[in-house]
C-alpha cells in the first residue's frame, strides 16, 4: 500500500523512492497523450510533481530527480512486458532493445 495513494484509476504505482529524508510514491499514467510520470510527496491533492514522459526523456532533468526515477522504472516495466505490442512505438524501451 502506497504511503501517498493517487486517486487516478489509470495510474500504475511504481513504488516508493527516497531522496534524502523526503519519501515519494512514483506513478505512471498512460491515460493522457504519451503518458506522464508522477511523484507524490503527500496526501493533499496538490502534493505531487508530474511531467509528460516524452518531455522528461528528451529535455532532460536532474539525474536524482524522483521523476527521472519514475521514468526509469516505467521503462524497465515496459522491458519486462512479454508482448512487444504493449510498448508504445515512440518508447525509448523499444528503441533501446535494438542496441
């Protein structure tokens, strides 16, 4: 059970992430556009960070950011899927498989 549940039924919980003393619950939401990653740090509705996954991957972000960790976990999740069709065509996971 997440420390900070998220109320979207489309989101996948990616687990907790500790950055110093701050605890985040990481999520991936595929409902909107190409998907977004979220990092909740509290129970209030406004206590979260989010960014579209595609922007995060192409624009870059701090390597120790909870959003970057959420992206890493989601990419690993895609890599673990058995069926190629379940991975979006633009996904770095699909591109990285070819390397």
